[in-house]
C-alpha cells in the first residue's frame, strides 16, 4: 500500500506545529515561526488565548454535544448576540464556512419557492471567487482547479466578472434568485469589492426582488477593522456566510439572515448533527466577548494601518519583486511582480526566515496575522519580509 494514512489531498509543507503561543507557532523540533497566516484568517486571538482556552475547558467538563432535537440555551444566547450586532434577525450555526454558504444558497432558493416563484433558482457569482469545496460551492466558481474531475456540477450558477456591475446586471433574467459575492476576495487575490459594485448589487436586488448573499467567511468577524466588512459599504445583505474567526480555531460557522430571507427555512428544511453544539457555542461566545467591541476593533484598524504603511515603505527597497499592497484592515496582501511566484516566495519565507504567510490568486502573498498583534510583531514581520526578499533575490 502506497497511499498515506492521511488522504493526500493537501500539498503539506515541512512545518509540523505541535504548540502555539500568542502570535507564534512551534514545530516538533522546537523551531519557532511568526504566524502571519493564522490558520488562514482563523486564529484571530492567536494561539492559546486564556479566555478561549478556559471557555472550551469549562464547557467540555459540563456538556459537549446534544442533538438539535432539544432546546439550545447556549445557541439561543450566542445567536442573540450576533443578531444584536448585525443586520440579521436569525442565525443557523454550522461547522465550517462551506456549510454556511450552502445554507445561504438553500435559503435563497427556498425563499423564491415559498414566494411562488420556483423558477428563480439561479445564483450569479463572480470570477476569482472561493466559497468552499462542497459540490454546491465549487459549482459557484469557474476556477478549473476547483472543478476539474467533479463534473457534472450543480446547475443554476452563472459566473461573471468581479467588480463589473454591468456584467452582473446583464446576467439577471427571470430565473435569477440572487447574487453570491465575497465582500473582500481572499483566495482570489485580496481584492475588495468596490463601493459602486456592492451598492449596485444591492440596488439590483431591491429593484428586482432578488437576494444579496455575502460570503464573509474570510473577511468578516473583525478582520477588516469592523465587525463585518459590509459595514464599510453602507449596505446590508439578505444572507451572509460567516466562519473562520467566529470560533478562533474551534470549528464553527454561521449563516446569518433577515427574517424575510429566511422565510422558507422552516422545520425540516435544513439541519446539522454538530452545528451549534454547546462546546462550539462556548468558543464562539468567548471570541465574541474579547473581540466584538469598539476598543478591540479600533486596535485592529490601528495595527492594520501600521502594517500597511510598513509594507508600502518596504516596497521601494525591493521594487523589482513587490508591486503593491492590497486588502483592508489586517487582511492584507503583497502582489508580486511577474518575475516571481507567490507560492515560491511563501515557501522561502517559511523555510528560511520563520515567517508564515499564505499564497493567493493573482500572484499575491496573503498576510493574515492574529488580530492581537502588537507593534513588535509588525516590525518582526517587516524585518523577515525584507530579509526574505533579499535572500530570495539572491537565490533567484
């Protein structure tokens, strides 16, 4: 037998973490890494945060799982907090971002079904998007690397150019249910939606009775300096998928919805064995209590500005390697020149300079630190990036 015990679907690197502390990861041989990947925007409080650790330990000793056949005091309390702080009237808890997107897609189709328009089932999504790896979520992208070998995919998706409002408008017909869009694209290249684009999609939905579904799995939950990224656009969605930062490392996601958008989601239409379990709710509440307040968000904006300024000041020193800084808050990216390849540079930083980042589309290096970083972490990141750029140039 040649296959590995872990199914070999990940191109795993040589980093083998066994412990985390704050903004650092430690490998099994004791090596230390500055973690500016955060599990791809997940560990918003870093590693081993005492409030999260205590909440999980206390809840694990009390009650970890019960069926959703029973009432959920923990889920009700956490859902109310999310409702109070967002556009939403109701919440469905999941275990992941892909599941949250799936719930939103089902809710959108079901909405039109109960409104007597079952022919409205088509979702318009956008180029360079990443919504997950389920059959439904890969059907919502046109990226061959996501789709190859899995056809036939689900019908009912049209993909048009991101940030092209006229293309989105032209794609609407009598079968359209709504739009699915990342407020800030992560995997696709750290590209924010333009205000004109997002406001335009909201207007089209309002004019034609469609639903606006936001995917804020990566860009939501304080990452951009507001609780959710849509707050910076002056619009609200009808449905929104959330995950990653909401659990700070514990598997947790959520589909948020207005009462109107959720009108078709009645008993029996959707479910999850583990979604909203007491242990997940404890983790979610602990993250919420630490992160969802004005002081924490102000510091995210401050550190985001500081990191962006430092990156922009660094670029002229390596202007044949770096092109520009992208992103919002502490969801930033360095676009590389065509002469370099982002995945290779990410590997170089990791293996030679102890800095963990993540590659993205459009030849971008994602910089996604824990939201609790301080000035010294920014300085260390820039020092490692600069050193990595010099040695990468020498290696090239």
